[in-house]
């Protein structure tokens, strides 16, 4: 065996052991459990479903940065950047539905996934985000 080959085998073995250890972590297990039992539509809402009744009964959280939020958002929305949802989790209600959104839904989906793994089952993602809400919402105050 060449020295480079032995080094490569050792590195590969180390990576496999690290991956096996990571798979045993509580965070990985929680994410896997959520992904195994969530159906395809779990955790999403589309703009066409946002009737006045729903609009008035939920909390909207804009997960974009403060500059984007300042330029315009869904009326009444709170701003918690997507990267901050876990550090600011106490600002997110537990007792009512919460709809997270960004421009298109991609960053808010990451935030919602983190919150759901953290046990917040009342969190939804606005599919198509603010752009979709502006274009297709059933209700716009």
C-alpha cells in the first residue's frame, strides 16, 4: 500500500465513523422522525387559502432581513430573520397558527423546518412567499 492510499483509507474510515456518530445525535434523530411522518403537504399553506378569517386568526412572521421587511411586508407581520428563529423562539406564539414567509418560500421553509424539529407543530410556510401573496392571496387587507 502506498502512503497516500493508506492516508485516504484512514480519512475515509474517519469520515464514516463521524457520520455514524452524527446519525446518533438527538438533532439528527428528531429531523429524521419528522421527515418520516410528515406528509407532502405538511406545514404549508398557499395564498389562495388565506381568507379573511384565516388572515385574522394567525400570526405572520416575515423571515427576510430587516431591510427587506422595511420595504414592505404583509400587514401586521412580525420580522424575525430566518436564521434567528431558534434564538428568538420565545417570540413565536405556541397557542395559535404561525405562518412564516420570505420572498418565495425557500428561506422560510428552512426556518419552519427548524421550528418543527424544535417541537413547534403550529408553524406553516406560505408557499410562494410574499410574491405569491401579492399575486394570489384570497384576502389582502
